[in-house]
C-alpha cells in the first residue's frame, strides 16, 4: 500500500516539471522548456516521488524516451487539472481586481470564424452581454490541444481532431472539399463533377506552410492529378476573390464555399471524398467549462443538431 507523506512538498513547480518531462519525453527537454537546469528538474521529480512514495517515471537511459509509470500517468492527469485550474484562478482574480469583463478564449479556423461562430455569438450577446469573446486562429491541432490543456483556451473549433486523453472532442459536421469556380467557367455546368476536372488547370491554393495544403497536395498525387498553382494565400477571403477575378479555380471546404462572398462564384461537389474533413468542438477534459462557455457551446451545437 502506498503511503503519501502529508508533509511532502508537492508544489506547483514539481507538478509543472512532471508535466514537462512527460510531454517532452526527457528531463533535458523539460529543463529546456521550463528554463531550469536538468539537475533542478531531477530534484523536483525526486521530491515528488518521495512524497508520493512511488516512482513516476521509467528511466531507460541512453536515447530512450522517459515514460510515465501507471502511477505517473494518474499524477499527470491530476497535475494537468491543477495547473489548468491555477491558470483559470489567476485570470479570475485579475478580472476581479481590475474590474475587467470576463473573457472567453476560443481557438478557431477561418471558415469557423465566418460561418459557424456569428449566429452563436449573436445568441451569446443576447444572453451574456457582459462577456468578451477573444478568437485565436489555430494553425495546428497540437498547439490548440496544449493551450486547451493549460487553460489558455476555453474551447476550440478544429478540423479532424486527433485522439488525445486530455481533450474531449464533439463532432459537429462533415465538411468535405469542393471545387470553387466562377458561374461562367467552363466546368461550372458539368453534371457529374470529379476532382479530375482540375488536372492541369490553374488554381488558387493555400500556402504550403498550412498542414491542410500539404494534405491536399498529397491527395492530388494519389489521384494522379496535377493542378497548376498560380497563386497562394493564407486568407480564405482573398482566395475567393482571386477565383472571382478569374485567376483560376480552388479547393475549398463546402461550408466556406456555401458562404462565398462573391455572387459570381459557385461550387461543385464531387461524389468522391478527396480527404475526410470533420469539424469538431474540442474542450479540456480536466476543466469544468464556465457558464458562459457552456452558453456559447450550446449555441454552436444547436446549429448542427448535436
């Protein structure tokens, strides 16, 4: 039976050290992330292990990654929760001292910002006019997961979320890729469109730094099609307007295409799936959402009957 020393110095630094070692896979990586020496990290973990009377990591030595023991995994989950609560506590205290309004912090992507959030934010405004909403565009799901787990985000709207024990994921809708084109283009009247229509033709694409574009180009190779990229952008509105101006066609998600801002645009939806694409609402498992976060999440989910 494990006996826990009630006088053990289980402080926030030790918990942060444990989380960093687990996330980085090594004591050296944790020291680099937290700005401590490696010996300081080792000392903090050793103190925590003595206090809990059990090893929390296996230490293979050499190049092998340091791994959590079963007990370490249990402590890791609790440590994440504690550190997240401290993050939230600090924000709440700061708001109380300064008289600032409560702020909801939401991770999102461009189409979600323009097509999913506005109706929900209107509901939020009516029910909680005292709450400020701050949006942060997420370039990677991994980054969003870390910010959710650390309490920096209240929730996030993400595409194709990967399994992660720290995160609860609620599917909202399938949002497949379609072909965005001008209404007067040569392909707009095709009755049974396929993505092969874009083989060898001019397209406006996303920048290669986006994971999405890398996945699209890999899908092109698998289908043996070679669109000719004539312009790249990071901005969905710019992409739409370049297509409307006749620069070429584009791959766009159906949700974004259905909300196209230019009346000259239309979209074709092939029957086949180019890449599976599912939009989900993601939130941290270890933190209870605030009342205002629940209000906004419920407004989002109601749009899709979830």
